[in-house]
C-alpha cells in the first residue's frame, strides 16, 4: 500500500490531483479544502482503496484527517467518496463536533449521505473518537 505521496502538483481539478513523484504521476482524490490550499509541492497521507474494477488513492495533508477518514469508511454504508465529501463540507474539528453533538443535519448536508447513515456515523464513531487525540 502507498502511505505517503510527496511531490510536485502537476494537475488539479476538484477533487482530483496528479502529483509527480520522480517522474511518475499519481492520481489522487482529495477534499476540496486540499485543492484550494495547494502550493507547487505537496505531501499527502494516503489511503489506497482497491476494488474489483478500480484502484484509487485518497489523500490528506494531515495524518489525523486520514485517521478520521478511515473511521468514516468503516461505518457500514459509507464509502470512500462519501467520506471524502464529509471533509469537503467541514474540517476535522467540525466533523468531530458534529459527532459529539449528535448533529445529524451536518452529515445530511453531505451529498450522497442520508439520515440513516448520518445517524450510524454518529452512533458508531462517538465512542471511537471520544478518547482519541485528533488535534
């Protein structure tokens, strides 16, 4: 698995990036906030998602964001692209706050995320993130 990508940003079109790492271009999906705040070079912590018909890389500038992303995709019914959309709606702190305060409305504002899955996220992640250090 690829854990970190560090290189030069060759192409960006929300939510896609192509990062050149010593002549090899890696295509990644990243939150909108990453695309907006990019410089010429970047370091991303990655999640490699393998399916029968695709291999996708998801990138985050902060390891804690990647950790929260992995918690989100562990919830039944929440896929990688939906979890990525959660980060495009709010920051890590806003997501954690929405979980802590049972804010279903925050999660239902995410495209492709309904009320049932929003409630599942809150229920399943409330205990997991309670004792974790995400700052």
